[in-house]
């Protein structure tokens, strides 16, 4: 079932059950800190998974015991980053370069959100900075008890610009709490993340969390891909549009989607108590 | 106090206290499953309540012990539905028919949200599919301890298209949880619904929940209808508009509403510790 | 560190630690009820703090043990308010006057939200009506255990028009709860406020809450003002715009902000474990 | 080809060519001035035409030589209107009644815009007030040389509230001109209407304009109804949404519409130079 | 009829007919070029006119024969401007100062648009840069034949930031033309301005244009101020909102405005052919 | 000045003057009809030009005398298109494939609009279908006298889905005219295109139009690229956002852009009447 062309230096892509892909961030010796090549690859991976007919659900996890990711590899960024490259330009020209750079970075992370298949994030250990930017793009977030989260960017002198400040206020976690953790850059733990609703579940260990994510992803992958992917699409659309627009959008989408054979297959299997089979999408 | 012209085959409309109407879904032998006539009637009922000067608060409940509603009557839908009627059309023409059908269905359910009076939902037992679409249109949701909820649609091969996927992301319950229950179609119980904030209160039984709802509706009905209905209107408006637009809207609305005699009546009754009387609206 | 020109009849402005301003509502003999001069002054104070280079974080609190504020001074409003002044105009002309009056009132309260520096609200005792309008404009809300909150306006015959009904549905507290407290005008206590996420923390007393707020504000004031103020700005922007617009906005903002010297200072201090110094903004 | 059930006291509905319906306002002895029954009927007519499979294009015209319409029948309105009915209510309660009344009136006129089929307006003679509200809802506007237009409402002491002030700024006629004619209520003639683009064509007489409209409607009715109705839908959608939203909408719509047999029929007929036939929609 | 408190160094405020105010830019020796004090004063003037019950229409014109205005006084700006003041700050801190400065400048020009009374712009001679920013805020634009317009900013190395690039695309003049004149900074004359619709009328001389503007303003001032000001308000609102929002807004506004006595006065005067009198607003 | 890496089978990229690139569609033997490879290449070309520091203005033209483009190569599309590839899928699965295909097609055409440099379109001869989709993405449109335009799609049984129906209603050409040409698919000529404002200028021949475009592009390329590109950006942004959002956007953009050295260079050159030099961007 596994596909051959998912080979990347800092990511392991596996297929732990039918129609389920698992993306593992794999630079554990550096606490899975991100260098530019990594976010470029991450974008490519999720764009590929998005249209791969053999994939119906995705898990995002990270290698090693210590960290999901410590965030941006600050040392690498300060040596090779866009600021270093535009040293002699005037501030306006520097600004243009920086902006292009940020927009490209954002596009690669946004690929997770735009992946047509549902994505389950499994966090553990240090989950700082980019960890929030990435997982707030995922559909469902769960974590191990040892997870330590932080919207870290203020402490390196900047406002988080890869998505956290834009998406977290729309994740329906209390705004007073959101502002506190974004403005103070303080750590919060798994219990707090569960209480405010940033994660849906906390497991006792990374492996327990992965097991739970795999069960969930396998369940999602067993359902009609037409139904699951349409559901994800409308949930994301609704977040950014009025109710009137959202109702029109789902009516328009379902005007084609209800013509699928999956409805009949799903109903029959419900009546006959057997597992339905759905064609590739 | 009761009005005569609220007679419907599958709904009982009663007036349990002054200015309070109670709408009971009444097809208990079929777990209150919905056939097309029912949502057409439901829309008509709420459009009538919306402008009835004798009504200031509404309760939505359902007959029988087992279910608030099991959702769409799938069997009926597959026999008489829009798909059956357009069998010979090409997919584009089918799509147009389906879309019109969905939009009409949505309009009838949206009538609950657009009702000018506050609506309190009281759920119990099986509360699947359409149960969520309808109650997420209500202003306040409470339930009995035995309630079992599910956004069931994915399991019949389709994305929920009557409002759940559009309104639930705006009900300010955590988005990670919302996506999980919508994508997996799993059950959740009253305790979970309370913890995430989908319901405001859980009572030990259906009758206790109804009692609480009646107290709440009676309280709402005792207040200035100008104040209560303006409050509902602005809360709904604000959900879908920017803060700047929302502030302008309430300023414009109150430019007329503050000319009511209710303000004086309310203040006097506050000072004199007696119950105020407010003219019909 | 204190500035001389912050003298107002009903507000005490102090500077309890470096770069931290504290605004105390000071009409305790009247439960800190607001008369028109007070909201005009409040707007002026926050507009001044917004551009004062010696201020990087603000605390909003209130004098006395009994109340943060009981809200609008209703007696004063009924004697001198806009309705009294336009007695002989026709309803259209009255409406225009009322609307101008509400918009000005809103502008003064909105000055809290538009203050470029983060604002921490510390509530205690009676916190009714305007207390919610004001603190929902603050970034972080904490309170003492004895706080009694209420969106009181419905009980004086009107819909709250100074911001509560517009901003509370966007504070990411459950909408069913929000509607219940706005429509019923019932009291809720500190525990409930914490549970739904309206406040981020509850302290055992007003003085404990003030101590916590001061620590938080001092922490915020010690960080790069470029980073902190950009973070606040984007969080507020994101609440009212789509994710696509939000991402563009932070990319554009950071195209200039990343050219600050604060990033280098923050990184160095991180490496060298010493406290960084940031230039005034 | 004509349908039987289009009988209305003040409207003549005819079917002058295949798939073309013509709606004629018919109260010429009163300059086609509108009383309440008329706009209620107009709404009903266009909602019926919208879903009538025998109709693919609509013409809106008016009986008599002197006027398309002089607008609202002011005398009737002042005797039976909503203001008369709410005489004893307080200004807030009156406002609520007035608002409901305006919204219903708007809904009936908006039915023209929401008609799924393209509508061609043919104006002549006096075309005041409601004439603009109605025809700005039509897709294509043409007129006779003798037409005298006016956004008349300011001269009866009110702002036009049935759509002109909302839709005219979006009809892409110069805004300086739009504001001048709306604020001054001055007349403008056919030549001016053509020059600014309010109408697409001017014909020498009412009958010539009707002939041109019939040719245009017949042409529209001869084309694929899937193509024509989708085109109308997206043009209307785009007016009120961003380009990004508009592109997504047409992609979603066409994902079903391109599965029609009309594309093949249209292409073949293009190659073979014969007239295609399209199934009913 | 004239008010006493409209005295400004670089503006002459006169009252040429009943309820009509005329604002004349008066720095003709410098081609009416703007220094900071001038836009601050301009904002103050229009905010005052907006609420002055003796004013119902405003004319904006400029002193001298040669220029309406040559735009920003570039020499003054380069000596005292915000860039000079922040010389030693880092680019991020400079950016913050510049931004505050632009926003304040914009607010003063936007005061023209936000003036509740209609504003007629009369341009002549050189009308460069700020001339476009200001007059695109006016409701109706007319000009003398000798007017030479230019969106000049690109030629001093910057994008126009006081409103032209934001409002001109919404003035319903062809976008291809708009972009050409904004990108090339080329001159265009009165004839071209009329042809594309930027101005509504061209007169043979400045004095003829002023005469026409005075007639128009006098006409506007003779009508119901409730009707005129509501009309302006909704036209501006509609430009930036969807049709659905616009229809709701005018329904809400008119729910109070139709309770005016002006409707009766206007109707009676229409029947009796005499000039109506309307109370102050 | 020319760059080496702009080689494409069906496009000729040349550099006719300093900083000016010219993109010529080059499939004249097929009336420049588009096959899939061509729009993929077109997207790539404009994305490259967008960030090429040697390019400051772009001309879009087409080879041969007969046509700018006749639009989509319908024959090729029907043989290799997405419909052919998904023959055996159910209508829902087909819809998903079609939608992905349209979105990719749109993205490539949108690359013209997103190009950071201004683009001048020069049309001639047959300019059908895709000709409108592409040039409505350009900033300035001019054409030869012999141009014959048509929004052709309705005549092949479909609604135009690559941008025309979305962008033309926002090009500020009269909406009645826009709907007429989109719904009827009729031809219109250069004179009509100029009269409604779809093009800014008509030249007597293709070569005269190209000459004019080159002068215009050369002029644009001689100006500050900071000023020109910021101007384009804000004009595009403003089309899709409210005035309030537009003003904030340009204030934020200019907070960095005004720190350019171009302002000083432009001003000096203005004073000294010599041509300024601007650094690459």
C-alpha cells in the first residue's frame, strides 16, 4: 500500500494502515528544529498527500522522545536567512524580500490546512513556536502528557508570522487565554491545553497518543472519502465565511457530491452491518 | 393565552406560561425522525412564532422518552427524495434539482435562528444528525443526562448540509473537538457536551430539563421584549460581522429602540421592586 | 518613571513598575458607576497611553472593595442624557441624536482595545454592565474570587450597545452560555467565568489578583515592545478577518518589524542568559 | 407554450416566443403606480418563473404609453401603510413594524434579481422611484428614447429603501453621477442613461425597445440553459464577493455543470452549423 | 446665517445661501499646497460641519485662478516630516512612526467622506495628488474646463497613501483607466475626467462651476435633511458592503427615519406646489 | 538586458527596452488557441517575471495578424481533458477531478494579476474567451481597431470559469453591458470596448498599439519600482476590500516603503530636471 516516492531527508513517510499516511518530522538530534529545506519539503509532502488517491487520512508526528519540535532553527536562520542576504538594500527593498520570504514560508505550512484529507497532529515533549503554527493547521490535535507548549516567538523579538496569531484566535479556545500565551510566551502543559480545548485528548505517553491517532485515522479512512473530505472542506470554509455563505457553499458542493455511489454503499452497509467499500477519489 | 392556529400533524404547540410557546416534535414512534413535511411545517411554525405578539420566548423539545430525534428519516428520503425524482436527468440538471432542494430544507431550519424571539432547546435521548442542525440554530441549549449526540451524516456517506458544519464552528466550542465529532461521526454524551460548551446545562432527566427550560423561558418572557429581541438580534449579527460593523449596527438599532417606554418601565420597577408590564411588540 | 500629565477626577493613573501603567477607576462611593465625563476621560487616557513611549503594558483596575463598577450611573443618565435633551424633536431626529451619542460612547470604550499596548483587566466585587463592555476590550482578564458579573442591560429595558453584544460572541466563550447570560441578565461568579474562559485566572482576593496582574504586566513590559505590540495587533486583526487576510497582514507588518534591532538583542540575551534592553517605541 | 397559472390583476404574463416569458405591469390608468398587492404579486411571479422549466428568459415591461411606472402609489401608501396601522405604538414598536414591512417589500423586489433566468428590462416614459429599484435588479436594461428616469424618493422626504441606494452603486455607473441623481432626485433622460451605462441601449420607441428585448431574450432562450443560468449566477455572486471567493465558486459550480450533455450538443451544433436542442432544466 | 467659529488660517468658510457652507482652500500663493496644519484643520472643519444644524450641504473649492491644489507641500514635508523626526530609530521603529502619521493624515481627509451632509467638489486649474485624495471623498465632483488632474505620487517615489488608491477603484470609473493614470502619473484634462465619469459636469470657467455647485447645494439644502443625509449614508455604506447587508441597513435606518414629520411635509408641499420647511436635524 | 531562461514552445519572451519584458503568445497557425501546456507555461512565465529584478513592466501580446487568441483549443480539450480522463468515475468523483483541474487552470491565469509588475495587454483581431480571462487580469488594456471581442463560453455550453465572470464585474465597466455580453456571447468591437471602458485606448493597427504599449511600459519602467509596484498592489487590494481595510493596508505598506532612497532620488530629479536612477528591487 505504501507509495515509493515519499523520500525526504528530514521526514519519514509511512503507511501504517490502509489509506493512512504518517508524516514524521525526523531531525531529532536537533530537537526537530526546522531549517528552510524542511518547510519546503513539508509543503511538498502535504500537497502530494492531498491528491494521492491511496491516502484518506494523515497523521503528523515527530521522531525522538524529547521534542515534537523546538521550532525554527534560529542559528541557521540568522546565518542564511533573508536578512543576511539583503544586507545592502534600503529598508524598503529589504522589506520586499522579507515579505516574499514570509509568504513562501506561510504557503508551505498552509499546505497542511489545504490538504484535502483530514490531518491528526500528535504532539509530545517540547512543542514550541512552529509546533503551534503547524498543528493549528491540522484538523484534530492530541498530545502526550509530557508535552510542553509555547508560542515562543515574542522571546526572540518578533511576532509569530507563520500562522499562529492568525489561526489560534479562530480555533475557538478562549481569547483571553490565547492572548496571554501569545503575549507572554509562557509554557503551558498538556492539562492546560486540554482544559482550554487546544487539544482534544491527552494520552499518557507519546506511544499511547500515536496509537490513539492511528485508531482515529484508520476510522476516518474507513468512511466514505466523499463524505469525509467534503466535511473537512466545509468546516474550513465556514470558519472564514458568514453563515449565509457557508450554507450556500455546502448546498453547491453537495449538489454534486450527493450523486456519489457512496451514499448507497454507506446506507446498505449500515443496514447489513458490514463494512462498506468506497471507490478511490 | 394559547393561540388556535398552531395545529400540525407532527408537532404539538403549547403555551405553558405567559408569552411562552413550546414546540414539541411529535413522531415518537419513529424516534422523531424527520420526513419532508416535518421540516416544511417546522419552518412555518417558527416563522409564525417570530411575529406572534403573544409569544416572547420559545422552547423546542420532543415527545417520547427515547429520542429528541434520530435525524432524517433515511428510508423515506431514499424513496421520495430529490434523487429519485431526477433519475433521468444529466448530472448537471440533477445537481440543480438537488441544490434547490437543499436550499429549501436549509431555509426551513434557519427559520429557528431567524425567529425574533429567543429559543431554548431541550434535548434528551438520541439526538443525531438533524438534532444538531436544529439546536445549533437555537439560542440556548440544555439537555438531559441521558442524551446521546452525534453528527451522524458522514456515516451515511455525505457531509451534513443543513447547517451543522456551518454553524458549529461558530458556536465557540473548541475547533479540534468540533472537527473530531464531525469527521468521525462518533457519539458524545451530555457530560462531554457540557465540558466543551455545546450545552449550557445538564439536568438529571428530560422532565428536569424541561422544567429548567420553562423557568428560563418564563424569565425571558417577563422582561422587556424590546430589550430581549434586540439583544438576540445583535448577538446573531455580531457572529457574522466585524466588530466595527457590529458596533454600528447596535448604535443604529438602539437609536430607535431607546425611544421605547420599556426603559422607563424597567427602571421604575427596579426602584419599586415590582414586576413591570411591557406592551406587546 | 511616572508621567505628570495623567490627572483625572475619577481615575488614578500610577506607574507601579518600569513601563507599566495602572489605570484605577476611582468613584468608589458610587460603586464606580460611570457618568459621561468618566468615559470621555477613559478614552482620553487610553489614547494617551497608546502612544506614550514610557508605557509598554497597562493594568485596568478599580478603587474600593465592593465593586469594579456597577455600570452606567442610571440616575445621572436619565437626568442629563441625550433623551432628555431631544425631548421635542420628532422620532427620526431623536434617533439621529441618540445614534451620535452611542457612537461617541463606543469610541471612548473602544480606545481600550485600540491601545497599542497590552491591557490586563483585574475585576473584583460587582462587575456589571459597563464592566463587561470595558473588560472585553482588554487583552487578558483576571479576577478576584468575590467577583459577581452580569450583562445587566436587559434589566433596564435595553440591549447593551457599548460593545458587549458585539465582542463577547468573538471572545471564544461558548455561544450558548454567552446568549444565556446576555438574554437573562443573570449573575455569574468567578468560577463560572473561569470555566467558560471569560477570565484566564481567578485569585483569592483583589490584592492577590492585582499582584498577579502586576507580575504579568511587568513581564510583558520586559520584552521587545516591537514583538509584543505587533503580536497584539495581529491577534486583534485576525479576529475580524479571514485567515488569508491575516497571513498577508502579518507578512506585511513583519516585513518592517523584522528589521528591528530587538531580534538580535533578544537572541543574544537568550544565549547569554541576561536581560535584554530594548529601545523606546 | 404558455402556462395557465400566471393570472394576476395588475400583471399580464405572456410567452411571446419559445422559452421566453414577458411580465407586463398593467395598471396604466394610474401610471402603473404600485400598491402593496402589486409587489406581493411581482415577487410571486418571479419566484414562479425562476423554477418554471418552460422559461429560459424573461422580459419586464409595462402597459400604456405614458409610464413604465411612476413608482409607489403614495396616496394608497399613506392611507393603508404600516405607519397608519401602528399609530398608537411607541417609536420602538413602530420601528419594528416598519422594518418588517420594508424587509418584506425588499424581498419581493429582490425576487427579480434572484430569478434563475436572465431578465431584460424595457423602460419607457415615466420611470420613477420603484422603476429604478426594480430594473436595477434586472440583468440587462434597455429603454425607449422618451424615458424619463428619476430616483424620486428624496422628494417625498425619505431615502429610497427598496434597493436603489444599495444596488445602483454596484451597477458600475460613475459614483459621482449616482450620488448626484440620488441626492437631487432630478430627472435624467435616455441619452444620459446610456452615456453613464445605466442602460445598454436606447431605441426610438417603446415598441422598438420591446422588439429588441424580444430578440435578445429569444437568443438567450436558444442557448444552453445550464450555461446561461450559471453565467447569471456567477456574475451576481461576484458583485458581492472577492475575486478569490468568486473563482472558487465558479470552479465548484462548474464541477457539476460541465457534466451536462449541453457542452457536447453546443459544440456539435457549432461544428455542424445547426441549431442545438437543450433539455429542460 | 453664518456661524462665527469657522476661522482658520488657510481656509475661508462662508455661507453663500441658506444651509449651505462653502469651504475654500486658501493658500493660493503656494498653489494651495498642503502643509500639516492644513489637513489637521480640514479634518476639524468637516467634523464641525458634520454636526452643525445650520448646514445641510457643503461646497469644497479653492482660492486663486491657478490651482485647486498642487498637492502636498513637498518641501515642507521633507523638512519637518515624520522621517526627519525619527532619523536615529531602527527601521521597525521608524515604520511605526510613519504609520501613525499616515493614519492621522488619512483620518483628517476621511472626515470629508464622513461628513453627514453632502459635499460638492469644485475643481479648477492644477488639481494634483491630494486634490484627488480629497475630492474622491466628496459626493459629487464638478470642474472647470481648465482643470489639469494628476495622481502625482508615483513621480515623487511613493504610492499615494491618503485615499486615492483605495477610493478611486470604487468610484466606478473604468479600472483600466484608473490604473493607467495612477501608475503613469500622467495628466488628464476635464474632458477626459467627464468621459470616464470621474466628474459629473464640466463648466467653462471656475466661476461657472462654482455657480453650478451653489445651485446644486442650494437645491440639496432645500430638501428634507432626514432624506438627504440618510441617502448619503446608505450610498456610502453600500459601496463597502454586500447587497444583502445594504438592504438590511437601509431597512433598519428607515425604521426610525420614516417616523419623521418630513415625509408629510414633503408630500403636502408636493400636492400644494409650495416649498416645504423642514426642522433642523 | 535580455535574460536567457525564458524559452517556451508557444511563447516568445523579449526585452524591447530597459526593464521591459514582452510576452508574445505564439501559436498563430491555430489562432493562438490555448492547449494545456500553454497555460501552465503562461503561469510559470508570469511567476518568473514577478520576481525578476531586471523587469519593471510587462507587455502581453500575440503573434500573427488574425488573432490575439481564439480562446481554448476546444478540440484538444475534448480529447485530452479532464472529462475524458474520469469517464468511469461517479459524478461526485468526476466533479472533484474537474474542480481540481479548473482551480489549477485559474491559478495559472491569476499569475498575470499577481505579477508584482504592471502588465499592459495589447489585443488585436479575434480576442475570444480566454482572451478576456487573461486581459482582465492585466492592469491596462489597449487594442487595435480590428479587434473583435467575445465572452464566448456560453456558446460552447458552459459558464466562463477562468476569471471573466468574476473579474469583469469588478473592472468598473457598466454591469448591464457586462451581463449582456457575457449572457449573449455576442461580438463587440474596439469602439464599443473603448466606450464602456474595457480598454483605455484604441490604435489604428496592431503595430501602432504595440508602439503605444511600449512607450507606456518604458515610462512605467523608468519610475521608482518601489512606487509603481506598491501602487499596483494597493489598487488590486482595494478592489476586494473595504475602504477602511484599504487605508490601513497602504499605511502599513508605506510604513516600510517610505524608507526607500527612491523618494529622495525622485524628488531631486524633479528639481534638477534629470532622469533619476533607481536600484533594483
